[in-house]
């Protein structure tokens, strides 16, 4: 039996394993969900990664965060957080400064312009997620969340 993913990507041969098929399904699904978010954020001239950083910094408050802390909190890791913050600072959406206690640390906080950029997106983003996933129903969504968390913990976690 040919699975739906095999048809979608026009793959003729069976997958090498059920694990490979699962992995590729997760990647394909994440991409589909992310495309919806990217389309929504385009109106605000933001990428999903930029939006994620601005939300992280909004939650951090006036004290801001060090670049490393921003990177650790991101949903999808970006290898060059500094360059990402450079672009946001250039647009006036974030402000950076050297930490007084440790001059090696550069802290970043969201500016009022950054808050104004993302505030109107809060409700539309939630509505998008509901639209994308509500057909699964609460029970299956909770099961999916649990399974995905278990995958991220890895095989050696208790």
C-alpha cells in the first residue's frame, strides 16, 4: 500500500523504514504549517523566525535577554542569532546594549516599534493555528502534543 506522503512527493519506492516515513511526515507537516504562518506574517514584513524572536523579547520584559538566551528559547534554532538581531535592530524593532555587570554580554530588548509590529498579529496567529489544527479535536491534539514531546526527549529519557 502506498502512503499519502509517497503520493505527495511522487516517491516510487517504499520508505527505508517506518521511522524514515514518520520523520519525513513530520518534516512535511511542519513545512505546511510554517508556510501558513509565513503567509500571515508577510503582511507585517516579518519572517516566522523574526516573529519568534520578537515574541521572546516581549515576554522577557525591559531587562531583555542575552543573545544566547534568545537562541535557546527559539522554537526553531538559528545558527546566527546575532545577524538576526542585527536586522531587527536596523529596523528599529529591538535595542541592544552591553550588560553593565559583564561587558562581554550584549543584551537585547524589544522596542515600542517592535511591540507595535507584533501586537496586531497575536489574535490572527492564534486563529491560524486553530484553523490549521482544530479538525483533529482536543483528544487527538493532546495525544499529538504528548507524542511530539516524547520524540524530542529521545529514546534514553525516562
